[in-house]
């Protein structure tokens, strides 16, 4: 008989954002007259940059004639996009990343979930808490955890991120093999310094571990002393894989384009303790299970790096960060402690009460959707996340409602 992967039965409730969507749907059905403002899930609200739209249209037109039509493209991504990424995102910052070390994909969420397929089931995994749920859930699905007990899965090493450590976790006190890090952080909006990140690289080299570094929000960094890439740290090419996305920086959440960087020196080990390069393994996985991002989408992404595209994406990012500034100002006025919003589009707020209770209060009394911190892990209880991804008008309206509710 056919049997299921019983690791899926360990997953707790529904995916966080699906659970939020269901609660909001129930509220809207009961109160169809009420306008809901969403500052919860980190989806963008502004249109694609004009440079991307122009490139998109041109590429679609190319697909309309036999002479310029393109069928299957390279699974790793077209050279024109990989070369633009290498030049602008890495080499311009002194990080020596080559174009053939970049793999174009349809999302950082997919890649951070899929990358763990390369490693054995008994890999010892360290995950921050609070955490982006995909890191955790995909390892549960893969069978790397025990049962869910007292709010955590047995078999994982949790890296507590709390107010006491400025939401930057300390190095593990026990040996681990695979480490997930995300900076600027989702959900807390916290950032990491070059000195702090250097300690993680040093740890990984000493322990023969691997860092999975999610830099999906690096474009929102305003403090230029902070690292945009882990490859700004000496030695990181040997022990780190980096994930990036155009979703938030250029509005590609519905267009789907991202990339993963796997340096050619980066290695793991086989059962005989021999070094095995990860680049060819990820290339093999990518070619086997992925058919590539469409040509028009990749042309649209390439346009981000044009002079016009860079100016337009900078303006998009600035508009969202202005929203973040307004949220920070309002929460400070209301007497709430928070972190984030300075170099990230998320503000992590000490709710002073149960996080789902705060969520329900804002939804029912203010018609505003936030994200309850408990959905991100045990250390998230008592916090909520507000997102700066919305129009200025909606953010101002939401803050007025929040003010009236919380004053």
C-alpha cells in the first residue's frame, strides 16, 4: 500500500500566513462593511518599476515572432541577468562572486526550502527563534526533527533572539552542521554587524558547518557600515550560501524572480569526511527539478540594474522605509518598545500581551492586520510584527486606527 511521509503530520496547525488569512476571511464575512488594512504579510503594494515593465513588454514581443522566440532557457538563468547581478550586487561591494556562481530561481522561499535536500537526514540544524517558518517547516518535512514538545521540535538547536541580545543570536553552545541566518531579519527587522557576522563565519570554519544566509532584505539597509552580503566577510566563500530576492526590493512578489549564490569553494563532507563541493550538487539538483525562470521575467529583472531601474527601485524602497519611519514614530509615541524599521521594512513590537490576543484586538477594533509573533517561534510570543509594505495613505489610516485603539 502507498504510505505517506509521516513527518508532515508533525507540522503544527497551518502555515502561519494561511492561518492569518483564514482569520481575516472569517472577520470579513462577519463584517463585510468594514475596510481591512493589511500590515501583516510582507507583500508589496506598489507597481513594478517602469524600466522593468518596458523590458517585460519588449521581451514578450520577442516571444511573439519565430525569429526571436525562445524556448527552454538555461536552468541556471540567462547570462545577461547573472552577469548583471554579479557586477552590481557583489563585485561593486568588493565581494568576488562570479556570474556562474549565481542560480536564478522563482523565489528565495523555494531555494531556502529546497537547499536542505543536499544534506543528510541526520544533519544537526540550528535555527533562530523567532524564525521565518519555511526554514523550520522544510526541515520538519525532511525528517530532521523529533516531536513537537513545549513549543519546539526536539532534535533542532534553537538560537534564541531576544531583547537581551538585541535580537542577534549567540553562537551555539553545541556543535551544529547547518545554520540558518537572516539579516536584515525577518521577522524582527534586526541587523548584524560585520564583526558579529565574522564570528559566525569563524565558527562555521572551525566546526566544518555551513551557513545558509538569507539576505532577501539587504536592499533596505540604510546604515552603510552594515554588511549587505555575507561574502563581504573574509572566508565566507568556503562556508556560506546566500539567498536573494527581487520580490520586496523591486516588487516581484507576483512576478517571481530571485537567486541563490553558491561559491565554487563552498563545501560539505561525505561519510568518509572527504570535502565535496556544493556548487555541482546544487547545479545538478537545479537542472533536474527546475526548468528555469521565464525569459521575459529575467529581462524585467535585468532592467533593475539599468540606470533608470536603479533609480526607480531606490524610490520604491524609500517609500516603504518612510512608512517604517512613521510606524516607529507612532509606536514610540504610544509607549511601545520595538526593534527594526531602520534598516528593514519590518517593525517588531513588544505587544505587552499574548500576541494572538493583540492580533485579534487590532483586527476586531481597528480593522488592521498584523502578524502575531508566536507564529514565528517560542521567542516571538508577546510580540507582533508590523510591515511597512503598503501605500502611505493606508499606513497613515492604519496608524490613526491603531492610535485610537491603543491610546
